């Protein structure tokens, strides 16, 4: 997931659809995020490139809607409902995820294993 | 070498036995160039030279020729002997009319040495006094001579002139004190050669005075000048010039040494103790003097007992190898008999390298063992000393009523508590091989000193746990009395980057290397106090 500043970011992404769960008067998704352009990227344990200021999933509550939807710890969130998440502040990210009038959030996430899976599938099957 | 036979010429260093006239530091400014230094010889070896070798003509003392030294009387007897004396005589004892024992030889040398050294010590002092007297007498002579030789024609001295008298007297007083302070005080050390700057300054002073006398003689005495004011001003100008020369002397002799310019590295050859010092611009011999002063202060006492282990290992290593020359150039012999045979030594080195050697193993275990033993002894010692110290304390007010037999002075107190720790201390010193450094007397003295100063047991012990600097022990333990400066460059030349020389004494030597302190470039950067601003780097985690 290296990015070259000024060039468009390319990544292999997975679509994840999470249905929010009502807990009391809050709608929760069941995971925690970290990162953002106003944060210190060097302390992010999940990023490969320590200058990456994207939003990462730091925790997934077991049994929550995120886990059900196959969101994993360490995933980098690229889009939320069409909104870009690669260049947002931490608070903006939080807001986009916790909009009260949205019951479903559709995320595009990327992780290392996706890229490897694609590479693996490209080499295993002969070119046609 | 038969030490009981006669000797013709000899050269040796008196080290340990030359107690009465040594202490190494003697004012000895030689005005003659000295030959290069020989290696030092032990006092026990008396070099016997046949009469036709050059060293007999100039017997060398401390590496230098002694001009005009009266040859020891034994020499005369030998000069009458055969030229082949050294080669053909096998049993020398008792064949000549003069046969001296070892002690007599040493005593003979000392007698001659005494006479010459006293002479040597006072030569620079005498010269200094002469120059000082000339310096003092000249302006006074300038003033007095006209008054004596043509008093009637001399103009009377007005107020300004008398003011100049005052100024001359004070300046002369200061000059005399300054000359005494710089040149006439007993010097702390005797260096092999004359300090170049002192010679230069003495010459300059004498030149100055001579030129003034010349001028005076021609322009004033011959012409019988009547202007006394002018003559007094002339004398004042001489005193001023002398003061300026003295200022130059202060700068050359004292101030140049102060600003650090070179960093010298001093390594002791026996155990590798290394120290680094910063010195100023000095000649090699003056630098050697400073280094020796630092040596006595910083280097721990040289302990030959600690070096025997490595020598034993080396000897064992060599003893296991023998090289036999079977190629038949002459009768077969061991490697020792053919020193010029490079093949033998190469073979030995190769064989030694291939041999399976377990000495490293032994060394490792021996050192671990020794370490443990030392620590155990040390623990016992510390406990013994602490217990001993609990038995004695300073007398307090209420103790005054105690029986007089209980009240002791410090010496008795020390003697009272000493026996309980003596054994542990003795054992510890023996284990660390330092028992020869401390006598019982000195230990008791140290104990009394510690009691007087209210020291803790740990403070008392520190002197015995750690080897102290050389100066702390008495001169009989130094093993470093007479020093020889061994140098490739002339010893009066200034030190430069990369100069190397060595200071050799009987048992070891100090190798000195000189490096210059780098040119330091310092630039400034102004920091506005308001420019220190900080932000927090967060890594917050929000659950959604």
C-alpha cells in the first residue's frame, strides 16, 4: 500500500457492509479506529509505511457487527459510503462513520493479505 | 661479568643506592651539548671496558660526558696494562694490584658523582647571580661614575632629575625581585640540556648591557658629558629595557607553557596504564618533566608482582618447543645456538601456532578463581574493619568520669584496634600482591589518621583496596627514581604533532606520543526564547 505523493493511490480493496447495531440510544459499529492526518503516523502498529496517515482499524469488538461483516484488525479504511478516508482528520473520520441517519455503512478496506491473494492468483493461473 | 675484578671505565646509573645525592631533581643546566643517551644500566652490572675502547676516554654518567671529571683512580693502574687485557685474561680476580669489591666500586662512583654534581648544581646559580649583579650594578655605576670622575663640572640635579632617581630605585628593586623569582630560585628538576630560552635571554641581557656600556663609555665617559639629567635618563632607559627583557622572559619561560596546545598520551610499558594530558608548547625535555610530575600524581604504583604470571605463561609456551637443525651446517644444535638462522625461528613460530595449547583455559579458570578468592578475602576484611571500628569512638562529655585507663590518645586507640583487623588485612594484601607496599607502621599511622578525622571504616579501607598514586608511597617503593629521556629528535626542540619519545627508568618505561589539539571552529546561532513552541502528537483511538 505504498503511495507516492502526487500520484493516485492504487490498492486492492474489499467491500464490507456493516449494519449498525442499536445499543441504547447509540448506533454502534463495533470497532475502533486510529490514525488521521492530525495524528502521529509513527505510532501506528498496523501500517507498513510509517508515514501513512490513513485510518486503520485498531480493535474489533468480538461478536459485534463489524466482526460479523468480516472487518479485521489492521485494515485500512479507504472509503466510507463513498467518502474518501485516506486524507481525513481523526475527528472527520469518526463523524463519517457515526452519522445518526445512516443505518448501513459500506466500507472499502484494504489489507496486505488482499494484495498477496491477488498476486498469488495471478501467478497460479496461466494467462489466457 | 666478574663483578669483583678491576674495572677500567664504567658507566652505570645509581638508582636505589644513590639515596644521599639523588632525588632526581637537581638544578643542572648544562652548557655543553650532550651525546645521545645510552640505555640505562642496572646498578648491579659494572661494565668493564678494555683500555682501548672509546668509552674509557669519556666515562658517561647519566648518558652524558662529564668534562673535566677526574678519572677514578683505578683507571690509572689499568692504563699501564696490556692492550689485550680483555681478550686474553681469563681469571681476572687478584691478578692486578688494585682489586675492588662490588661495594667499593659503587662507593667510588658515588664519591666522584658527589663532587661533580655539587659543582653542576651551582653553576647555573652562579651564572644567574653574576648576571644579576651586573644588572644591578650597571645603572648604579652609570649614575655614580660621573659624580666621582668630574664632580665639579657636573650640572646640579634638579627636581625632575631627583624624581628619576626615585623611579630608578623602584624599578631596580622590582627588577631584582623579578630576576630572583624567575632565575635564581632553586629549580625542581635537573634536565639533560640547557633550556634554549634561558640561554637566549642571558645572552640578550648581556648583549644589551654591553651595548649600553659601549655607548656610555664612548659618549659619556670619554666626552665627559656635563648634563647629569641626560645621564640619569640614560640609566633609566637601561633599567626600562631590562624590565622589558624580563617581561619577554616571563612570556617565553612561563606563559608559553600554559595554553594547552598538544595532547600527550602516556603509556606505561609494563601494564599498559594510559593517561592523556594537555600541555602547552614545550620543549621535549620540559614536556618530559611535566609528564613525570603527572606520573607521580596519577599513575598507580608499579607492582612487578602482578606481571610475573604472564611471563610464566610465555616461558612455558616457549619451553615446550625445541628446534633441531638436521640439515647439517655444522654440528646439530638447538635454535638457541644459531641466532642468525631465520628458518629456525620461523619454524618455531609456525609450530607454536599449530600446537594445541590449553593455556587459555588455565588462564580463564585461574583468573576466575583469583577473582573469587579476592572477593572472599575482601568481604572478610570489610567485616573485620567494621567490627574493629565499632569498638572505638570519640570521647564524649560523660566519658570524662570514666576510669583514666580507658581514655586513650589516638596512637594508643589505633594500636588497640589494630590487631583485630591485622590478619584479615594482611591476607587481603597478600592475595592482591600488594603486601610490600604497606608496612605495619604505615598501616597504624593511617589508622590513627582516620580516627583523628572521624572517618568511616570504608574510608580507612579505601587506601588498601585500590592502588594509589605513586607519590602516596614512600620513595623506597617507587621503583622509579632516575629517569632517562630517550628521543630521536633533539630534546631541546619543541614538541610537534607526531613526536614520540620515551622516559625510561630501571624497570619500565613510559612511551609518550604527541598529538596536537585540533583547531576548533565555533560559530554562533541565536535562539529566540519565544521560538520554543510545541505540539502534541496524538494517537487516539475512537470506537465507533
